[in-house]
C-alpha cells in the first residue's frame, strides 16, 4: 500500500454530553465509508476518567463511581487528513466542527505532539516516540494513580517495561517511588 500521508491527532467538536454517541457514529462511518486506511477506529477517543460518586448530604464517597469526561464537547481522532476524510468527519451526525479550522476551506491544524501526549497518557496510550522527550533529572508530575498530583524528578526509565522511578519529597525526605511511564507528564 502506498504511503497515504502523516497521521496526526485532531480535536473533533461535538455537543456537550454527546461525545460517546458521536464517537460511535464516527466509528460506524469509518466502516461504511471504507476509511480504515485513514482513521483507525481504535484512535477515536472520548477522554474519560473514573471518579467517585459523592453523597450530597455527607460529602463522602458512596463507594460507586461514574465516568467523567475530561474534555466536554470534544473527541480526539488520529487520522490522515485528506479532503474526503475532512468532509466525511465533519459531516458525521453530532459533529459541530474540527478545532483549528479557520473556515474558508482551510483544513484544520493538528494538535501538537506535546499537547496530545498528556491526553493519551491519561487514556493509558503510550507511543514509543514519547520516551524521547523524557530524560533522567527532568521534573515531572504524576497524573494518574494513587500518587496523582505528586511532583518529582526522574531517576530512571525502563523503556521496555514502561516503569519509571521518580524521586519525590514525602515528609521532608527525598523518596524514590515507582510509577508507570503513562502516569507522568513533564513540568
């Protein structure tokens, strides 16, 4: 198969609270319009995070959880942008546009790798090229898991297993902690 062009991430805008339905509509269109060479249905993402449901009267967790959309009104799609793909995506039911398109026939600009990386990591999606931007000593923040919000510096990275050791301060002491590469972002 010939090289079709570069895959980039784009932000497809929707009505708020319709993100899941629009993502499903787009995945169906990928199949019916034979767009698999341009858009992988697995790369149509609604970025959600599981959050606890709080009791309104006590303010305490109920023990139940729900999914919270971290980017209301947006879905993220990795695609090869052609005139046909652009037309087919923006004419998917529920799509209100593609961010970065200034109108007048100008195609949207893709999301930069630096901007999309934290989004993908929140979804647990790691690309081998992401490792290039991280070095020993870099300051990072833990973005998921039990240490979420903790800041520190990288002590080691194992690219084969995705394990990272980060030095952080606990109770006034430098303490090394082990986290997954998908759980950190550069500061």
